C-alpha cells in the first residue's frame, strides 16, 4: 500500500471516530445525569420523610433537639426566608444609598420577630457595628441570626417528650379553632404508631358534631385506635375514660384532642382546667405534656392567646403549624422569647408526613440559606 493510501485510511478512521463520538455524546450525558445524586433541595418521597421523622423522633431521649439537619426545610420554609432575609437583601441591593436603620427595623417588625427581639437586634446593629458593617447585608444578617440563636438557646434543654416511667404517656393538645390540632394529632399518632407504640387518640372535642368524624379520618390514616364514646358531651369524661382504658390495656400513649376555644372565654378555659385535673385521678402525673398548637400565620395574635393558655394550663410545648404557607416565620422567635416554652414540632403541610421536630439551628439556617437566590 502506498503512503498516500495509508494516510487516506487513517483520515477515514479518524473521521468515523469523531462521528461516533458526536452521535454518542448526548446519550452519554443523559446517562451520567441520571446517576448524579438528587440535590438537597429536591423534595423527598413521603416514605423518606416518614423514616427521617422516625429517626429524629427516636433521638429525643438523647435530648438532641438541635443536632441534625432537616433537608426539606429550605424548600418548605421558603416564604419565611423571603420575608426576613429576602426582603433585607433586596433592601440592600436595590437602594443606591445605604438603607436607613428604620427600614431594617420595619422589615424585622413585619416578620413577627416581636418588639423585644427587634429592639435587641437594632441596638446591636446601631451600637456595635461600624459604619461599613451597617452597610453590609451579611453583617446585619449575622447579627439577626446570632440574636435569634441566643433566644432559642436561652431555654433549658428538655426532652422532646416527657415519657411516663410506667403506664401510658398522656399528651393534651389545646389551642384556638383551626390552628391545626386535629391534623397534628393525626401526624403525631402516625409517627409513633410506625415506631411500634400503641396509641389511643381520645376525641375530646365534643363541641362540634363533625369533630369526631374528622378525627376518625386521621386515626384511620394513621392506623391507630380512636376513643370516641357516643353521646358523651363532657370532655373530662372522655379524657378520664380514655386514660383508664389505655392504662388497663397497657397502651403507650394517649393523645387527647380538645375543642378549639378563645382563651378570653373564661368558662371554656375552666373546662380545660377541669379536663387536666380529672386526668390526675387516673394517673397522678398526667398529662405528661400539654402542647398548644399555634398557626404561624396568626403572628403576634397567636402569641397573646398562647400566653393566656399558658397561665391557665402550664404549657410544656408548642407546635407551630403552617410554616409552609406563612411569610411570618419570625413568630417562632417571639414564641420562645415571650412565652418561654419550647417549640417541639413544626407543621409544614397538610399531609400526614408534614411534621418535623423543631430544630432552632435548622430553622435559622433554612431562612438564610438561599438568600442569594432572592436578590
Ligand atoms: N398548610 C398547612 N395547613 C395545615 C397545617 N396544619 C393544619 N393545617 C390545615 O389547617 C386546617 C385546620 O386544621 P385542624 O386540624 O382541623 O385544626 P383544629 O381546629 O385546630 O383541629 C385544615 O385545613 C388543615 O389541613 C400545616 O402545617 N400546614
Ligand atoms: Mg379539631
């Protein structure tokens, strides 16, 4: 073969190889993408969420309320982030001039951080930051985050649930109408049932005819038993009988639903006090927990109501619901600051798995972590 022929053959092989590469590249890229692990911000499947919740719940005996990361929070709490840090960031990036301190203050107030917290943050910003730091969004953000964290850290560490040493643990759920009590009971009972606990849900909302059937939908979903005796209108009687039944059978847990009420209705608050008192006749330490369910959308209003519930019943925890839909997540900070009661759980949706253990670090991180997307 002549040299010219050989060159021609090499050129042909080279050309064919290039052609194959050009055709195969898009397929190779596609296959590679499929193998890449999903990003943290992609929504998890319900079963992943459920097992994450179980894992977190199991940690509670170790008092690890603040230790692990909730991957779905950045997405779920996006609106909160848009409100506080997103708005601050736009204030800094859109203004040609330096933002005035009262513009910053206004954003903090309207995010429901509460007056005392806002004052503290503003005093640090105005007294401790240099002129150039005051012009820097990230410096201001740092002050706000550290102030939030110190408020959360000011509460003594408590276990997520004060489990009874023997006999059933009794958890009483209270709050105003529509806050999410029944939904939260459904979510909690599902979580604990999946852990293998024997849960009895007591239908203590005897005000509304529909309340029992709404609760039944949730207990069916969660696959737990409901205690809802017909024609009993006294919630104390429901609570008493439910605890007695759970104790006799060796159940692990009684979750008591109650009718929503405004705390300024004195007779209704007296009724709740009676429910609480009556439980001690079956188990002296009951209820082991009294949790108020607060709708994060109701902001400072929810807080005023919670204070009255706390005075009447001695709350041991807060469940903050609807954080998925609010732009006022700062209320988490004022709840802890003003009420001095820990937030135990957060509701981040209407589905059975949309409940998470509250972690202050994750919460603060989630409202700050995507600020660069929001400018
Ligand atoms: N988006 C959202 N909705 C919730 C959440 N928790 C409860 N809800 C909704 O709030 C409404 C009232 O809930 P319900 O449990 O009946 O409140 P209750 O009157 O306190 O028992 C229902 O439409 C629920 O689906 C939550 O975390 N996020
Ligand atoms: Mg209800």
